[in-house]
């Protein structure tokens, strides 16, 4: 999905995209699928927890080599802290291009407990005949012939988000190999500590602000839409973290002696959290929506045209069976 989306965004003008172009790209994939998978397996085999400085830099070094093999001139963008995982950067300039697109993915992954893996280890990639939930079995790829699209590869970050790195670089390889001209300059930016909260990303961007200028960033990281339909989503959803301190008695109090006399911190927190949203899911904190731009006609049409999946989510989560009055959707 990522490969196809990237190709649509960076190749010929949208009005002249032809089926023949897609066929040429598909030919490249079929002709190179084993080499693509082998390169991916090599990348997946390196542990990639951001705090593992030695291995995270091995990941960055391998991605640098992967980019060089594609004719790019990559470099590492370092932060102020020498232990910060570097970002891997490269660019491809197109004569006469009027815009620049930056494509982003991250090469680090979440920490993992090998005991929670089903019969395999996190950084030892294996192929299965299908998804585990569909009883997919560990297999060896056949020596010849086309590969079954039902095959799955299991390893840490096989999707989130080394798949993004691999899709971006494979898309670029396909375009070059098939001689398909680009209309935009392309910058590549692969981060190494997204799963740790990107604490040094701002520093890296500030240090290299002019280098990273672009009309748009394409973020190749995120889950497949619940409907399974391929999408390009405009805007990235973020989050804000806060620490809340609740004050009560200076020592634990036995409820049999102090019940209802001294404030219970757990109860205070529950009431505080409950007060932040109403029963329809709308945030009640004063000023929360002050800088939110109201939805316009274009946004409403996009929402109306998006895949409808509420009923499917009800089946998947079953939260409505436990509470039929659960709000239908947050606004």
C-alpha cells in the first residue's frame, strides 16, 4: 500500500497517470520481489530499540548503504546530544521542479519481550504461509516461481515502521529503474527514536531547518484504516503528555479508621478525569477548542466519503455489548 501511494504522489502529473505506468511499476516489483524481501530481512535482523546506541547506529549505517546503492548521497543528521539516534537524510533533485516533497519514516521500534513472541524471536525474521490468526505456519520461501501474496513476514518493526523505510526506498528504485520522471524534488528523512517519543527530533530539525524545507511532509507511519481501504490522510494526529499531582494525606490511611474523612487520591483523580469530557465525548476544558478551525464544506464531504466502519468497530471491540449507552463517536 505504501509503495503504491508514494508512487502516485511523486511521479508524473496526476492527470496523465496511466495504467501503463502502474504496469511498469508492477513489473519491477515482480522482477525484484526476492531481492526486495532479502534486503528487508537484512534490515529487520538488526535490533532497533532507540536506547540501544550501538545497534541503532548499525541500522542507520545499513540504511545509508541502501541509499547509496540507489544512487543517493545520504548523510547522518546528528542531534546536540552524541547519544541521540541520528536521522538518515538524502535528497533527489529534479531539474525544473517547482516543489519539494519530504518523505518520512522511522527505523526504530518498540522494546520487546521475546517471551511474548509466538515460536520466533523479534529480530530473527521468519516467513509464514499466512497471518498467525489465520493459522499461518512458518515456511521457507520456494526457490522459484512467484510468491504467494498471502505469505507474511514476522519480525519486530516488520510493519511499524521499517516497512515505511523499505517502501519509500523501493518506490524510488522502481521509478529510477523504469525511467519514470519525477515532477518534484524528493527529500528522504528517516528518524531513529520515534517509538521513544522523539525527544530529540525538534533539536535535529532546528539544527538542519533549511535542509529540511519542503512544501509537504509525507508521513509513512500509521495503522491501516479499520476498513482496510487504502488512504492518503491529510494532517497528522498528535498527543500531549502531562503529569498530574494530587495531594492528600502524607501517609497511607486505613479505610476502616479514616474512610470518608481524608480525600482519597484515586477518587480525586477519577473525578478530575471524568470532568474533562462530557457524555458525548466533547472536551470540557475551558479554551480547549479556541484555536481549532471549524470544519468546512470540503472537510465534511471528505468525512462523508470516507469508508464507514462504525458497525465493524462495534463488532471488533464489543464495547457496546457491555454498555449500549457508550457514545457513538468522539467529536
